[in-house]
């Protein structure tokens, strides 16, 4: 069994990052996509954390393990080092 982060995007905007345990990467994506509503896509977040990838806990089950916040990018022009007119 593996554990990966899967980012959900709705209407082109990243909205949630779910931590999922599944038998494969495709299984993790399928599990998350079952809960998508509307214009929603799921993608595995890379790089994968090597120390957390393989689940070694006895009795671990397939499913959602947790939710992480998604870091929002600042709008163009507000990024560090950018100034008006540059």
C-alpha cells in the first residue's frame, strides 16, 4: 500500500490537497475522483515524500488519511520582486 498527496483542482484553481492511501497511484486518483463534483480534476503531487510513500502500518486501510492546505500563488504583479511597470 502507498500514501500520496493528491491535489484537487476545480475550475482551473487548486482547492484541496488530500492525503490518500491506496494500492497504486491510479487507485489513489480514482478514489479522489469519485468525490469530484463539476469541473474537477485530480493529480498526484510530485515530488513524492519517499519516507512516507510505502505504508508499513499493520491494518492500514485504503482511503482518505488527511487534508492539507493548498498554497495559493499571489496574483501577477504581487509576486516578490515584481513592481508596476516591470
